[in-house]
């Protein structure tokens, strides 16, 4: 039962952190996600109503599923995480999210290691790279803090 409660709240925290980071990042990065000349032209265009509706329909269930999957992977380390001080727990969880879900992700993106290796140069602009980092830092810090504070 303890694991189910952890998973439920982790899903909620992940989804809230993801949405918060996305909302804040979109304010400074519309040029990446919207319009015909957007950098991420292989993603759905948020300025096109049908494409935006698809994202709106699936973003919540998809993030809840991601949160569930990530929570299950943490099961073996829940007890040790509960025994360490808040600062170390926060640093571990925030770093884990930043590195595993972003920087070292196996899916190539214009802001991670795989993207640097495999993507075409037109996807690498300094301003876009920094905008992506902002979003992922906000997400990782928020998730790390909320999870560390409320779930242990």
C-alpha cells in the first residue's frame, strides 16, 4: 500500500512540475514550438488548433503515465531515500530527473548529448539550447523539492 500511495503522489507531483515548467518555458520559447519557422518543426505546432487540441487531450494522461513509470523505478531506493537528510534527498532526486529525463536521455533532442551527436546543426542555436535548459532545470528542481519534502 505504501508503494501505491508513493506512486499516486509522485504522479501528481511530476505532472504539476512538468506543467509548471512548460508554462513558464513557453512564455520565453514560443519561437521553438509555434509557427512555420519554429525550431522544433517535427513537433506539433501549438499555433495550429487541431495540433494544439491533440496535445491538450493527451498531455495529462501521458504525464500521469510517465509519473507512474518513474515512481515504480524508484521503489528499490525509497527506504534509503527516507533515511537521508532533506538536502541530499533533494539533490539526488533533482539531479536524477535532470540527468535521466533530459541531459543523458537516449532520445536525441537539441538540448542533450544524443542530440549533439545525431541531430543536424540547424537544431542547435545557443538561445534555444538555453531555453530548453531553463525548462528542465525548473522541472527538476520543482519535482526534486516537492517529492523530497512531501513524500519522505
